[in-house]
């Protein structure tokens, strides 16, 4: 089922033997466009500590209770590899987590980068840090922190980015829409209030041609008029296959993605 991701921020994480903490962010891969990690603040249980949980560990979701149930124990989480303060989430750290928990790094099946037009190159964003940035972090020649996973992006970071089309600006990213079956990012929810008051549009990652992380904006390969004429999206109406097909036909995107 497709759903916007912002209401899932703040969800409690329940292990087999008690609460672990709450979700404070989601990290997605800009090559596969899949959510790869849930960032969990352990609160007073493990004061000052954050941990990463892979979506495949979620055994059940309870939207009414605003919680995810994970097939883990508190002891497993406590002994897991630690996110170090002021250090980026590195590929080495991710490999340690996959190995420690026995998670499959290829979980979720085929990814969006296999579809023509999907972005599959590093976008040079600031890396997600364990507990916060540092002015003294060691950087590589391109400005990235050494060891940082070049594809890992924060949902919190990208929310609010301005959206530019080929002939101007149309608004900003208000949310992301994901499939909770495989945690793939299907759409950006774009608020176009600066041009068309009250209108929101859905934009597939297939339309993204570049992201400027320093200037905090996303560049799309579509025009203002094409966006303005797109099928209207009402967040109060359930997303369905018919709407997805209309949307993708309008833009010429592959598949229905529903």
C-alpha cells in the first residue's frame, strides 16, 4: 500500500520484549530509491543513543497505535554496532549491521534504477551523521565526509527542498510517498502553493535529473505546464491503480508504480 511517510515519523518501535524507542528519520538510497534504514532514538532506555533498523525487521505495523513491531530483542539492539557521534553512516557500518543481524542487503527485490530514466549516480548530498555534524570532520576532495555512503539520504533533510522544472520553480517537497511492502519511494509530494494555491502534485523519481544539496533544490525534466495539467491529487482520497496509470501516462513515465 502506498502512503506518505511523514505520519510514520515518531512511530514507536516495539521489540519482542519491550519498547526500543521512536523513529526520528528514514534513510533512503538515491540509486534504488528504497528506504534502507529507520533511525531510532532510544530515549531514556539507551540515553543519547540512536540505532538503525532495517525495514525487513518489521514484522507488523499498527497505524492506529502508531507503532512498528520488530522481530528483535532489546538485548540484540543494545549489543548492535553503534552509530558514533559526528561520524557518517558508512558502508562499513551498514555491512556490520547486515552481518550482525543477518539481514539481507538485497531485500526488497528489483529496484527502480533498473527502469530507464532512473538516477543511479551519487548525488553528493551531506551524509547522514550518527548524532550531528562537526566542523572538524575529515573530508574527501569533493567535500563529502570520508567513509560516508554516497547514496544514503535523509527524508528529514530532503523535506522542504525547492522544486525546479525546466522553465522555473513550482514549489517545494512536502512529503515522500512510499510502498510499505518493499519500502520503495514512489513519489515526491510537491506543494505548489506558490503557483497554484492548495494544489499538490505527485512527482516520480523518474523525473529527477539532478539534486543540488548545497542550494537545497531538486531539478525535474518536466515543464510548468505539464505539471499544472497533471491529474489532481487529493491526499484525502485513497491512491489507486487507475490514478497511477493516468499520472504515468500524462508524464510518459514507465509503468503504473502502484
